[in-house]
C-alpha cells in the first residue's frame, strides 16, 4: 500500500497545475511524510462504561432505592462496523450513522488523529464505532454489538417521566464504575449539565488586520464514552453542541464541511481527516488556529476556510457562478507543490482507455481512492499561498460542474499526455487535440485566482498564469470593460474549446459588446 500511494502521488503530479509548475520530491517515504499518516491514538485499559443498561440500572437503584429499576430500559446499542469497502462505508453514512475509528470505552494513553485496529490489515477500513438506536435495522455489513446502553436524553419516554433526576442517575453511574474523576463537579458540588459551546478561529496574517476570524462550517465532535454528539461551526466559528453533558469531554475537529466538501483522508479511505483538540470541560472549548499551531491542523484549517469562502461566494448574490459539485473530496499532499482538479470521485478520468494504457493496474488504484481536488502544500508556507491554490482548483471544479465528464476527462488526458511527451512541462506547448480544453480551463482558473486574491488581500492584481501560452488576462480585461464574472463563466460551455471558440461564444451571448470583445481578444493572438 505504501508503494501504491507513492506511485499515486507521482501520477497526481503529472496531472497537476500550479503557478510554479509541477514538482515532486521524495525517496519512497511519501506515505510517512505526507500528512496521509498522522499520529495514531494509543489505547490503554478498557474502562467500565457508565452508560450500559446494567450500570444505569445499578445507578438508578442507588439514587432511588424504593423505585423499580425497570424504568431503565435499553435505548441505544454501542456497536462497531467493519465496512468491506468504500461503498459500505458510504451506505452507513447515508443511514445517518456517525462513526469514530476508535473504541469509546478505552483509556486514551496518547491522543492522535486516527486509530487503526491491529487485527485489521492496513489496506482495509478499520473497525468503525458508533451508537445506534435500539431498533436500528442493520444493513448487510459486518457488525458487532458491544453493549446495550441507556442514554436518558435519547428516550422521549424517559424525558417525559416526572420526579426523576436523570442527571443525578448519570453522575452516580460514573461513580459506581470508577469514572468519577471525569465529572466536572466533585463530591461536594454537583455537576451541572451544559450544551458545550465556544468558538473556533483562525488567523490569516495578511488579512483582517491579522485578527482571528471564524473557522467556518467545520464539524466539531465531542464525546464522553458512548455519549457523543457533533455540530458545525457557523461562518464566524461559533458552535453549540445539541446534547447536554456534565462530564469532561474529548473534542475533535472533523474536516467534513457544511458547505459540501471534506478534507481527507484519515490513513485509509475515510474521506474526512480529524484533528484532535484534546480534553476539555463540558461547558465547551474555544481554540485559535495559527501558523504556530500543529502543521497538519493549520493546513487543514486554511484549506477548509479557503474552500468555504469560494463555495459561498459562488452564490447569486456574489460571483453568481456554478458551485463545485457536492460531496467534494479534497486531499492534501505535503510532498507536492502542485495541485490538481482531477474530479475522480465525480466520475472523471479513470474510465478513459488512454489513461488506463498509461497507468496499467494503478488506474484502478486511483479509482479506489477517488479524490476530486488535490492540494500540494509544499512551499506553500502561509495562508495566502494556500488560499490561492485552493481557489484556483475550485475554479476548475466550477468549470467541471458546467461542462461535464467527457470534457473533463479529455482535459486531464491532454495534461497527462503533455507531461509525458514534454518531459515534465505542466501544460505542454498548446498543441494536441484537446489543447483548447486546457487553454480555456486554465484561463478561467488563473483569472479567478488572481481576482479573488486581490479582493481578499488588496494591492495590484497578480499576474498568475500570464507566462504560459494561454492568456488569463483576457478575462481580466473583459471584466474591466464591463463583463461580469458570471457573464464570462456563462460562455465556458461544453462545446467551447480554445480561444477562438471562446471569443465566438462571448460575441454570441453579448452581441452589444462585440467590438470590445474582439478588441480584447485581438490583443492576444
């Protein structure tokens, strides 16, 4: 698997684009150095779960010795699934199962971003732990029931009972199972239940006066044993967890965004990477990400905000262009400086016979992992440089939304063929049957990257892409002379390949601006 991932990264370098061209450095150790493998959680002893039905009954009897403990009935099942492949994993997600890759009833000796059960081969998805309703209808996917559980907050019957302090019962369950130190209160002060809330922020040194602003749309997850919950931050980074807690919690950022993309993956297949924030009080935590933070967390957070910014700006009230397709998968590669919009998860590239002839058995490997966007973070040391790369690739993804699979596969195959023929030239020389796809696509992406950079950071418009054989500055001049970004994008249709076809379509769409359009295009023959 490590060899395959290394080869896969080299293949991605072939179909990547970047202001500085394509670069790959490595000696076969990519898997361990690349951000694909993060520190693994180290488990300690198994703990006595206070939420098992039996422990909850014991706690109820201790708090209410004169009442029947039969009022405590199983509400949930603590289970683990072993999906055989990505399709089974996706099916569980479609059923609303929220999964963690590590057991919930073990001591965490060393925090980490992932866990892989040693009994499961590294090429496979590891056991996924979850809590499901007692009446959950299990699909035909391997699973094991670990515990029957009682979660008072999950039962409408229980919540409607009067005269019972379920918080006191929950606290007693922690005490009788030896987990009292996890409660926020102590023997003299009863713990209070809270909906954890706070704010997650990030600093862009070159924007907003260097002041922190919200980490937008990211999922924040927390748990104490099998009682776990999650929510998304709003655009300003604020969150409130829907469940109430009285115990100390483990907090995690899960890079699956409310805007419809995920940043992955966590070791094997799971599409959304996780960064642990460690333990915190039931009231919630606040956290600021900056360049001084952990490198992996910083890169993920910057890409998260750049993608959120781009996608929300596609709205009719702003740029008014097609957004990238939903369920977008973004990968980060620390050993690559180039990035790409291969759109494999959405069906592009891998079923093309020409690509299969180049890659052989590795074509199926790429289809297996299925990224849409890859971001090379090498030599992108600050927020601004990563922001530009993300915006560029998402501009491609918007173009993909409009032109479709056939156009995009031809586009990527042109880039790959040019790379191989020219000995490493990213965009070739403009020759070849599908060169026009590349011309139009890169004009658009470099233009959007340049304009959004100026709109965020001020100053002059960067000259991104102007040293290549295509001319992104054409779009800049068209905008200066009255065409909106939305009007320009409308011309990027599936039958528009090459500068001449692009000019003709613009004239067709906006005949009142024909003279201006022709003047701009004639400037760059």
